[in-house]
C-alpha cells in the first residue's frame, strides 16, 4: 500500500484491523482515522517539493 501508493485499499485495510483482537492494531486504526484525509492523500498522491530560496545556500535547482 505504501510503496505503490494504493490509497484505495486503506478503507478495507482499516476495517480489517478494527476486527482484529490485537489492541495495538485497533489503536493504530483509530489514530489513522483521526487524520483520515491526510492518510488517504499520503497514500494516493505523489508530490515533490522544490525549495527555492536566495537565503538557503544549499539549494540546487
């Protein structure tokens, strides 16, 4: 899911985790759901950031 940016699978994955008996996994699912939009976006979109600054001498464009 992470390497291949398969965010469409996150809903099924979270549902499966919530049905498990392992409390740590349930806590993980609850935590991910608190910022669901960011989790889903992080798993579906690919973004690069280019820093362009005259004050940062290490920037290479």
